[in-house]
């Protein structure tokens, strides 16, 4: 650990030296980390004079924009495969880990009171379970009174990394989902209605009785929405909390993950939340404006050194220091 710490600090000193010459930078993509990037942008603006203009347009849009070089970096929760990264001359690096949670609007139900088993959740989004008083739901919720109320699934209408993470979870727990729907930033949903962005899904669920949706955890917290318990791989009921997110993140095998594409879906551990993922920046190795690329690296370097407290306050999980050191080492050629 001491070796990693020294490497990390050395990289921070080297790379932040460029910050004095920083210009404005632009980024676009994932809504999943957008609240955190906004807070980090405030910090870098105040501390080292870097102004970040970040547009939360969804992971699909972020990938398209950086491939077209219309922004200085893209942001995506859905990792790009190695060939596409190479063809697009992009480096994919993680910024933080976070969780996708389920939110509901059911009269009389309190946060984390409702329990949804994996197969039940799948069949809700397949349109096969249509009412909240369905026997398959009530058998796990004997202590609460569920109303005879139609279930209204809500999903992301835009190309979304949050959708990629959620559908990857559904694919992992259900062979039927894998065969009929699959996973991706956008899929053909068997049931429900779409809304744009994490904030759109949160707002729709907040307004529509009987609805259920999936969002990054900070959107549920900020909107004071009703989250639910899920049954994890160890068959334990877990609530979406900072501790359950950290428990899942602790299983990450970064050294085995090509392009940092680490798998955190449905990981073992009695306290682990089953829907956790890293989120990524996509940085060009052949930027139209090399100075802007250097500024992106300076921004990320400051974030790695100073952003963990803010990340934890917003219910994200910071990266291990050895992963940060490895990323900064890979980015050093961009600042020479």
C-alpha cells in the first residue's frame, strides 16, 4: 500500500503542475455520475481554476460525442469493448463506483419496507406481474398490506448506462430475460413507459401511483423516494445503503479487468447490494486540442486526490488508491 501511495502522490504532483495553464473543458454522457461531477466541477473551479461544462445526455450520447470529438471527454456507465476503444483511439478510465436502486410509489409503503425477489423483479419488467397484491409479491411481504393497484414499470427512454447496468443485472439473474430482452444502453422493453434521464425516471415515479423505476441512488435520496429491498446472491435481503454498496464494491478484481471493465453485478457477500457498477471517462489519445486533453487529466487528477469525501456524501464508492495510481500512470503520456 505504501508503494501505491507514493506512486499516486508522485503522479498527482506531476499532473497537477499543468493546472495553472488550464482552459475550460467540456464533457458529455452518463447521468449516473452527473450529480457528483457537478460537485467536483465546483471544487476544481475553486481550487485550480478548471471550468467543466458537463452535459448529462446519457451514456450512449457520451460515447457518440467523444467518438465524433465534439467534447473533450465522454462519460459512460456502459463500458466500451476493447476493439471499439482501439478503433476510436480512446482510453477508458474509471472515476467512481455507484449503485442502481429500485424506487416505487405505493400508498402506505415506507422506504425499504417492500421486498422484491429477483424473479419477481424480472417478471414485473416483463409485464407478467401486473398488480402489487400479486401472490408472488405478497408472500415475501406478509408484514405489510399491499393494495390492489396496477404496477406501472418505468424505464429510461434515452441511451443510458443506468439501463445497461440494470439490464445486465436482469440478464444475470434470469435466463429468460437474457434470451428475450438482453442488456444494453437501450433495449426493447416488454412493458412500461419511458422517461428521459435518471431525473426523469425519478420524477415520473414520484408522480405516478403504482409505478416502479430504477435510478442511481443519489436521485432516490435527493427526491426522498421510496426504495426497496432486494435479495442478493447470498439470498439475504439487503437495503440500498452506503455500507451495502461498499460491500459489493470490495469484491472488485481490478487487476483482472481489461480497460478497467470490472464486474460488480450480483456479487457475493451477505451485505452486498446486487446492482453496483463503475462509471468511466472516455479520453482521446489523439485529441483535436492536446491542451484540452491535458486539462482533462489535470481535472481527473485533482478529483482523485480530493474528491472522495464528496463522493461518499453522495453515496458513491471511491476507487482504491492503487487503481487511481495505475490510471494516472496510463494518462501520463497525454501530458507530455
